């Protein structure tokens, strides 16, 4: 299978004709060089309504005729925009041919922009995704929280996508604690260096993670695709 990092918090998992796109903020994303017009996901996950996560989900969902899976408040907004939607929330697991998606908490906020207004959009979430035998945790936007231990203990995580930019989410120091709680085989940092306000020397974080010997830390450049071995 392939894993693509589009930048910020946007990842794409793909195997043959099946693709799961997470937090697709692309058109306005300063680190995205070109909008991937050929992208035809079979499912889009949105962690919360903030523009840098909901992004272009509605447009892509309509183009690919695929559903957006998110919290009731976020999909209400997406449905008004004409996208197909699927609801879920903390504790809920939705099953698919490729595996399953479970909603887990994230400590943050959520709103959507409607005209000039920001409208409250419920609670934000993270996802534990089983995709063809591999398990991925996308933390969404969150601070460090001790319940990550449950996520780590109850799932044999192959990959954890963790925000490290600080200011709105965990910074590298807190993300290092998250790494210990989650004990994923591979950690991929996200939500950094998109703007100056979340600039981080991510190589230092990578070195700190490697030193813990809980798993490796892989840095991905925006637009980079890696091949990963499925089970
Ligand atoms: Ni946010
Ligand atoms: Mn964000």
C-alpha cells in the first residue's frame, strides 16, 4: 500500500482502488504546490471543522462521489454543501471492506465557517484506522492527554500521526510523552511548519523519539509518498 503526506494534517492511504483521505486541506495550504486533481478517495475522514482540516473535503467528496465520515455537527455542514456523509462519534466503530475506523477523543475545539460567521461544530476527534491489516492513529488537533495510553494499549499501532507544532496542539515536548503512551512502531509528525507560528525543528523531535527506543520517527515532506508493507 501507499501512504502520501500532502502537508499539515492531510494523509492519504491507498491500496489499489481503495483510498482513505484524512483532513484534506489542500487548495489554501501554503505547503501544497499543486492540487491533486486526480485524487479519487473512497472515503474522507475529517477530524474537526477548522478550515485547515475540513479544507476541500466537500469538493473532493462530490468529485469522487465518496462519503465524508465525521461527527454529526461537521457532516451536517458537509451535507448542506452537497456531499454524501456518514456520522460517528467517540467510541463508535464504522466497518468497511478495507477494515474499520474508530472515533477517539481529541482535546481541542471545532467550528465551521458559514459566510462571515464561525459556527460551533461539536467536539473534535481523532481516528484509529485499520486499513488492510495495518493500524493507524491520526490524532487530529489535540494536546497531550493521558487517555492516549488506552489507545496505545488497546491497539497495536503501526503508525501514529501526531501534531507537534505547538500553539494550537502538542509541541514536540508533549508529543514525545504521547509517543511513550502510544508506543506505535512508527511516528510521523504533522501540523508543523505550515506557518511561522507552528515552526519546529522537527529533526530534533525525530532524534528525541529515536532515543526513546519505542519506535522510529519518520519525517515526510509535503507531497511525499512512501510504500508500506501490508500484512
Ligand atoms: Ni483545529
Ligand atoms: Mn489545525
